[in-house]
């Protein structure tokens, strides 16, 4: 998936994210947003063998920030990912300084 395709897919999820900087939430915006909101990061992960770079695997991480461990937004996110026939790994952690849960979906695109 390209950057544009990922952004279009994330728009379908119906969760607020910064269109200009989807990979982070600025401190100013963090205070003004009502959870849930999200950020995502698309990165190339190189695969090496015998000292050579053979290919890049694109990895997408979608992070949802919520005031609960299971967010109501997750149903729509999972629906969109399933519609794209993508498989994911979900994890969550509580971030004390934000007083929020960070729910992460990691997948290869």
C-alpha cells in the first residue's frame, strides 16, 4: 500500500487523526482532542540475508488513544481492516502521563 492508500483507508475508520502529521499528535492538539483519536506510522522494514538487502516489508502501526482499554472505535477499525483483507496484531498499554490507553494495531501492508 502507498502512503495515499493508507491515508484513504484510515479516513474510512472514522477516527480523528492529523491529516498533515498522521504519525504523531502534537502536545497542543493532544489537550484539545476528545478520545478516541489515532495516529499511524507506515515504515519499510528491510529483509537481509547473506549481507544483502532483498526486500522491504511495509509495516503499518495504527495507535488509538482512548480513555478505556477497549475503545468503541475498534469495531470500525477492525471492519475496515477486514474489508481490506488485512490481518493484524493488537496490543494495549496504559500511559500514565497521558492518563489514556494506547491501543496498537500492527500489520503488514
